[in-house]
C-alpha cells in the first residue's frame, strides 16, 4: 500500500493508469475533490468518486483506490475516529486490486505508521491504553443526551436545566451537533458513567422529550 501526503497531485495522477475509485467520506467535500481532479487533468473515464454507499455495492473493485479526505475523520473530536479509519481502510483495501492511497497531511501519525507496517496489534494496545487513561469505553459507559426544538431559548433552557440536575455525574457542557437540521435547534450533553447501574437512576430524572443514546456511534 502506498501512502501520500498529497493524493490530488499531478505526480500521483500520472501513476493512476487503470480504473480508480476516489473515496470521499464527507458529502460536502466531493464537489471540491471533483474540481481538483479536473484541474489536474485527470481522465474522468478512469476514475469515479464514491462515498460510504460504496460499501453496499456488491462486486465493486478497481485497480487503485484513493481515500481523499481521511484527515477530516482523523481530526474530528471523536475518540472512535482511529477505529473508524482502520475499519474503512480495511474495507477500501479489499476493493483495490493494486494500491490504496491516502491523502493526509500527517503521514507520520502513529496510526498511519502502524497501518503502513501492518502492525494492528500495536494500534490496538495503544488505543486500549489511551481509552483506559481517559475512561472511555470499554472502561466506561457513554451516554449522549439530545434535545431538539424550534426555539433556541427553549433548547438552551432545557439543556442548562438538565446539566444542573446531573452535576453529581461527569457531564459535559451543552454543545451543538456536528450536523444541523434546518428549522430546528439542538443541544447535546455527554455523560460518562463508570458504573453501568447509574444509567437507571439518570433515566428517571430525564424528560421523555430528551433523546437518550447509550454508547452512540458518535458523540458529535
């Protein structure tokens, strides 16, 4: 597998002779990647831009696969980001007959170094140690609480109110979601519980207007 700090470069485009899948996880970035490839003179007959829907296509493969926006996931404030990157790379690798390329500004990041050396045990033990130090799962239970309404005043009031009621627990300040819905306002609270039995006590204090997610895919 090849690793590049600048995938959308004329040097790499020149090496991509066969059919290529350009994977862009973020829908918002796909048009930008498309324009960059066109600017570099990439032959549109030899590449296609795909998102996460790619993994649902049976029998899909290509001579090369390029993950163009891995840094977007790497730099998200999500403790599961490294795990998600490994999972995605394994999936993409099975689609590539030849090389898998990553565009990253951090090729020396320990995660990419472990992957380039196919040293997944080292990655696993480092992740486990980091999670234990920060009391992340599997060493705790994470709970995401979300309140949504049309009025920002209503959302702020409910979030502050519940936050004060949960001061006996390790709770984050109210924060907005990563993705928003037009016409709606949302705030989240994140709880970290070291004792799973605490969840039942908390549930009794929370209004049914709140959405509760236990160990969610993402806290964002």
